[in-house]
C-alpha cells in the first residue's frame, strides 16, 4: 500500500465527527468506517488486512508510538495527538484514542480541539528534530517525558487524563454510570494535586535540614559537660526529623498519607469516563451509518457498535474506578496521613525550642552553636510557611463524594 511523498496540503476531519477502525492486537485493521477511508485516500478494500503503520507520517516522533504500544501491550488504552499521512501525500491531524475491545483494539479519531494541541505539536517538532540525529529509543522516551514534564505532566498517564478530558468535554456523559460526575473528579484531583505539591515541597525543605542537627551535636560535644543536654536534644531532633523525612519521601502508600497514589486513581477515573464517552458516541455514529454509508471489513456498522458498547460495561485492565464510598475512604486515609505529618512537624518544633533554650545556657562559650540554632530557627520559619497551603488544602478537601 504505497503513498505519495508528504506534501504541505492538509485534510481536515469534519468537526463533531468521529472516525473508527477495529484492529487485532497486532495492529492489523479488520474493519472501519468510510470516513477513515476518505481521510486516508485509500480504497476501503485495500485497508482491511493492512497494518495501521501505513498512516504514519514521517514527522511523528517514534517515541509517541513506542509509549502507546507499551500501554496497549499491558492491556490499557492509549491516547495522543497524531499526524497521519494520506495516500495522496496530504496530512491530517487527529486526536486518537486506542481502546481494548474483544481480541483487539478500536481506534477512535476526532479533530483536535483542545488547548494542549498546539503545545504538544510543538513538542513533537522538537522531538523529531533530535530523533533524526540518531538518538536511541530509550533516550527518545526520556526526552519525551521531559517535554511532558515541561508541560506540567509527571508522566504519560497524567497527560492522557488531561487531554482526554479536554478532547471529550463536548461529548455527552453516560448517565447510566454510577459514581461521581467528571466535574467533581476534576475538582477533587486539582485539590489533591495541590496537596501533593505542598507535600513534595515540604519534604524537600525537611530534607535540607539533614546536616543542621549533626552540626549542633558536633559543636555541643565540644562544650561537654555543659553542652551535654544540647547534644541529647540534637540527637532527638535528628531522630524525629529522620522519621518525618521517611514518612514524606519514602512512604508512597496511601496509609502514609501520600497524595500521589490517589492522583493516579483519579486520573484512571477521568480516563475511564472519557473512554466511555468516546465509545458511546462512536457506537452511536456507527449505528447511524450502518444503513446510509456503511463501512468496510469484517464488521458491519451495527456489529462495530455492539462491540464498542460491550466494552463500556467494565473498565479496561489496570484501570481503577472507585465508588463514592471507596473514594471517601481513600480521601480519609490521605487526610489522616497528611495530618500526621503536620503533628510530627509540630513535635519537631517543640524539640527545636528545647534546643534553643539549652543552647542559651552556654552562650558565653558557644563556639558557633548560636549560629546553628539561628539556622534551625530560620528553617522552621520556612517550614511554617510551607505548611500553610498544606493545611489550607486539607480544610478544603471536604468535598461531596
């Protein structure tokens, strides 16, 4: 299936229309709609049995497809902006979501309409420019992750959650699905993400104090026996701060109050919501086209619609969708863990005050101890400022779920 060389002429997917293809797990197309054949400028009879790669435009970074196939091989869905190549050399941009269905995948395409399309297409140009210099795939994937981080996404899944929200916002919700509506999940995720940022900033600030109690202990040991109580307090401070650091930095489970795992769950729920909207809308279009326009390949429009609707019944493998009651429990656990961190920080402040009082007794010959205590006081002032947004966010987590 040969194509003409790429040109600068663009085809445009009609606004509000969805196009689909159904393929096996290796990417071999089995059926699709006539709109897809028109966009690709190919005879429908030549598409069935061909691999999706015939659409690949040379401007597309290979890392996008590599990361997408990682997700698909793991049983999940993949979504991204894709620049495709028609047989006549024209290109057409789509937002493409590839979703597992029985023994294969359905790819649903729409015209890009969200605010991320511009920044992402610019990132593609940068990635492709480096790719042409012969960079290996591992380095390309790392570079793509760096581009996503620059756009504010810690990983590809969080990017998918955001872009799926944006590109399916105009589609009707599946009112038969139980649980939270999308706007409630988006609001809750925003607050949990704010708490996660506050936790990470606090963790980095606490990590920075690692050497302060050690320096206090060294100086106090030179003042023995008068510096003995300060040495003991410094040891206590170092122990308690180590516990605090471990809880915030090493503790990644929900029981330790980390917000990050709950963000992942909320992203899963947003992805699932968007996928259901896409499958429902595409199935409706396939049913409407069954008689008038038809399609090509193994599945009629009605059969394709039935396959897509059947995939709406359960979340794909690896996707966590919580009930409101389960979400309330997870939210309570995050709150409990975050509040424990605040209590530990308050206890550390009391130890600091004891150290300051004891160090004042040896001020006449403190050998720099007062400077270390002042440094510790400045650190605690900084931490108090970092705790303010964290405590405010905890008060605002009382959302109706």
